[in-house]
C-alpha cells in the first residue's frame, strides 16, 4: 500500500501559494454567481483569475474533465459540469475548484483544492441552514485535525457536530469523501466525513488533507448522470459541499486555501492556527 505523502515546510509553503491562488479564484467565481449568470460564465471567471495569478487548473483535463470548476446546483452533489444552465433566484450552488503551481527548482506540482456553497439571491431558510451546517461541519473537522492522532478523527468530529446540531435531519454522503493532497490533487488517504471503526493512518507533520463534507436533506444514495460526471441525489433532495485544504506541520495546522490560514473561524472553536515554519 502506498504511503501517505510527507512534505517539507518549504513544500507546504508551495502548497500555500497554490491554495491562495485557488481561494482568490473562488472569490471571483462566488462574486459572479448571480441570478441569470450561466455556470459556464462562472467557469470563465475562475479561469481568468487563475491565469492572472499564474496558477494552473488541476480540474481541467483531469480524467478528461472538460472545465476548471465543478458547479453543482440544488440536487447535484458534486462534479456538476459548467454549461448553459443560468442560475435562478433561490438556487443553492456548490463551486469546487483547484489550482497547482510548479516548483521551478524541482519541476514538481503542488496543489490546492477548495469548495464553497453560494446561496443565489433570496433562498429558502432550509437551503440557508443546509449551507450553514455543512460549512460549520467542515470547520469542526478542521479543528479536530489540530489535535487528532489519526485521520478518521476528522470524520468523527464532522458527524458528531452534524448529529448534535440537527439529529438525523441531514444525510452525510458516503460515496464521496475528502482526500490527501500534495504533488497530486487526489492522494492517500481517504478522509471520511463520518465516523468509522477504522480510524485510518496516523497523522504526522508534513501531511496535507482536503476536508470536504457533503450533506443532503434526504437520503444519501446517489447516481451519476449520462455525462459520466454529475453526481445527483437519487431522491432529488438538496445537496451542499464545503471544502478546504489543510496542512499539518510540526507547530500545528494551517488552512492552505484560506487567506488567513483559517485563524478567524478556528479561533471561535478554541483552535489557534500556526503559520508554516520557514525552515
């Protein structure tokens, strides 16, 4: 079995640059997500931001994926392909995107991956709550990473928060989970969004993870549409995704795809983030 990739501080710093490029491109995409705007237009805005910053899309061409972001609307869980669909007042939209940079000294790629949910115009209270709980669940998973001994503790924290806040109101998708990240966008290990008996590998400094809970208002069964990419809920219920890439280093954690490393959100949970050491 392949080992979990361990990065040096310098390599994690490269990932932080890729993460900030991703974050700024998502800022632009989120700002563009207004009623009447097509998902293809949002993809174009994201791509233009990457180009301006010197980042390269790690979505485009990945297993022949035809765009630089995934735009998943309402009952679409993940991997929605941008196209002609124009956003409508009240839609809930998840935008998932990433970027990599190349270290000129080694030629290695260093990746960032993040997702945000956008509430388009005036939305229902149900959709607003779905996004709020999913976002908060992500931050609770990240907070757990600060002290966790094994990767599976992230999923324990995510599910524990969701059940404490909402009981069985939301389903937690099991078919699609978080992952390791580094020289590739998707790497070992899987990062579950739910509690499992096997807590997986030990966490060590130099590891990096993409933490991405996906919640639904109905059952957790999914199906893939004929485009071979778009994943939807089998029962047509709403879905939501939030995601950040996070580094673990010797002094603590740093959220690679947040402008401040996640300091503000994690402070509210009693967790202090630490910048990646320079050495």
